[in-house]
């Protein structure tokens, strides 16, 4: 049963609002992305494959993805803990802590990048401590990992918080009266309820980390094959005016983004079917 | 008589609470974790900025490059944020006041910039409007270069901040429904009058919230702007790209002072955001999303 494309409505402003929406969306987002895909189409699949299928590019893509996965996993655990503490416990300074969770969203990536580098460089406050046990953080993959943990920090906490707020105490009380220990209740009653939201946050943090540039390049050291992230390769190709190669790597990253977007949507569909809310 | 009688009442713990030891351990982990991850970098920015004293930092801000960068960033934000606000309101109106096929797909497209790497976003704009492209080549021939000039930076900034206002407004306007607007229409109000006197007062805090986040990101965007701007000193270098240049020239105080300016902006944004969430929680999407 198919209705008309746009239902008749007494509301005013259909033409204007649709016009602005479609025009600006096309001009700012769709046409530029289309230009990238066109460039890739002209370059051809074989050309794209030839560019991407080089050790340096594979290493960078794999490095970006692997470290993002590790960082998002740490964010998953710490984010759930953070959300629980912020919703369930009352302690002095809770509001400040709550506001601070958003700082990685608000702080520009370049600022975060140089601050983290200053902190973890061999002469920095944390870098010195680490150096004493022979642990080098800045200019290694550890540095990239820390920067990615920083930028992904808010996602899980912010998606899980509203879900914890909505858990009804009766559920936990029922579990307790049936003889479950607190740990048992948390493992078998509460955590399953948080899982869909936590996974959504995880996927968002992962997507953000894979494409992250500003906060990473300062602390990474950018050594080819060791600490070179995928977005940096695009910049390098652009600086050499090698637009075809830049487009090829860009398309590879765009595909990863789309896959991630699909994953997030699938998680939401699955969770809606499973418990009725996200 | 045994003296084993309880001298003080036993404190019972509700079955739905963790033991105090567990609770305080979790709080401690949260505080220490956020302290290391978030507070330490923030403090570092200010410590590094003031390494040579207040005078030296303030002096670095009066340098021509710094002044030009601040001016450019303010100009970029003043153009791109209102444009995105207009888009956000129009898109939210279109999506929530009308029924049409493909609505979910349209929302996905609007959200798309959030999942695209800023560098890829910049690359897209270079490929669309660069000198080598069809459109860009023609525009350059007419004397309107986009890439390595202000319009490109504005486009890149708009790309990365595109969803902020719309995605804040859409849930709020869905929840408010159409009844109030329909009532105003039956009473004879025109379209614009309905918008200004009925819709806008209902969504003003959500709009402000979206604009606030959009502005913070617009002023701080680095990756996308670095790709399209060409980072020409005094011409196309924004605050974030100037920070990078100063940092790479080992002008640490100057770099961190500009960074401190942006960090202050971030802090002000967070304070205003928290205030909005406290005062107008019921009119924001962020505070009661499901």
C-alpha cells in the first residue's frame, strides 16, 4: 500500500522548508561527497585498489582501525561505569564531573592534540613518570591510543546515562527478593538492559576514532608504517597534488564510515525488537 | 545479662544499593579516570600558556598572525553558524510538519557528516570546488576561488557542523506535535506568524542549545579546515591551524595561548550548556532522549 510521496497538509511552508533543506543538503554535503565518488569512478576500481593495496596504506588503515577498536573498548567499559556513577550516586562534585564528560566534545581537536602531547612527551608531567619505568607514550602507538580514548570518551557515557535513569527500581527489588546477590542482579538484570545503548555508544566512538585527525597527529609522531594514521595519508597525497590517490584512500575511509553507520542502525533495530527502546 | 546487646542500631543497606566500599571505589575510579583523561590536558593548556608569565602570553595574542586568525575564525563562525541554524530550522520544520516517504533516509543523510572523517570532508570539498574540478575551475576563472580561500573554509565548517541544530530540533518538534500550529492556522494566522509566535517560542531553548554546540565546533574545527584552507598566514589561517603552525615552529607559549583562548570558549560553552540543561530540561531533546 503506497501513499503519495508527500501527503497533503494544511501546514504552511512546505515549498520553502523543503527547498532550503534539499538545496543546502545538496550543496554542502551531497554534491561534495558525490564529487569524491565521481573522482573514484573516473579513477576506476582497479586504480583505487592499486592505490589502497600498498603496504603503507594498508598499515595505516589497519592501524587506525585497530587502535580505534581498542580505544572504543576501553571507552565502553569506562563509559558504562561513568554513567552508573553519575546517575546512581550522590557525591560532592558530581555536577562538575558530569559536565566534564562533555569536554572532549567541546574542546577543539588541535587544542586536545597539543595538550596531550605536552602531557605525555618525555618531558611532560605524565611522560616523565612513564619514562621512569621505561614506557614511552608520546610518538608511539600508545600516544595515538590515548588521544583516541580522549575523543571517544563521551559517547558511551552519554548514550547509557538516559537508559540507567529509566530503569525502574522495582526490577532490581524483584531480583533481590528472589534471592539474587547484588552482583548477580547487575550482571543478569541491569547490564543486559544497558547493552544496546552501550553498543551504540561503542560504535559511535569507534566511528569517530577511525576518522580522527586533529588530536592524533601531534602525539602520533607520524612515522610511516609505525604511527601513521589513515587520514594523514590523505593529507600527504593532497600536499603532493595527487588527487587520485587521495580520493582512493578517502573512498576507502568513506566505506568504513558507511559500514559503521549501518552497524549502528542494525544495533538500534535489534535492540528495539529485543526490549522496545534504545 | 549479656553485654552483647547492640549498642548502636545496625544500618541496613537496601537490596538495590551497592555496599559503601563498592560505591566509593567506583566513584574513585570515575574521578581519577576523568582527572587523568580530561582535567589533566585542560590544565596543561593553561599551564603551558602561562609558562613565561601572563605578559608574554598576552603579548603573543597581539601578534599580527594571532589577531588575523582570531578575526578569521570569528568571521567564519558568524557566517556558517547562522546558515546552519537556518538549515536546521527549515529541515526540522520540513521533517516534523509534513508526512512524506523517505523521511528516515533524509534524516540519515543529514546525520551523515557526523560519521565522515573531517579530513575526508575537506577532501570532498577540494574535489568539488578545487581548481582542477569542473565547477571550481570555472569559478576560479570568474575570479571566485573557493578552495584555499574563505568560501572553502566556510563550506568545510558547515559540512562538519551540519547536523547539530537539526538533530537537536527534530526530536523536540516531534514531541510538541502540530496541534498548536494547527490551532493558530484555524484562527487565521499566516504561515510566518505561526512560526514566529507559536513554533519559535516553543523551540527557542533547543535552538540555542544546538547553535551553542554548532558554534563551539565551528570555531574549533581543524581537520577539514586544514585540508581546504591552504593555511596561508594572515589570510586563510584560522585559530586551530595557526595553533598547529606555531606549535611546529616551537613557539610553545604562542601556540598554547591561542589554544587557551579556544579552551576558554569550550569551558564557557559547557557552562552555558549545563545551565540550559538545568533550567530548560523539558524543552531540550538532549536531556530526555530515549
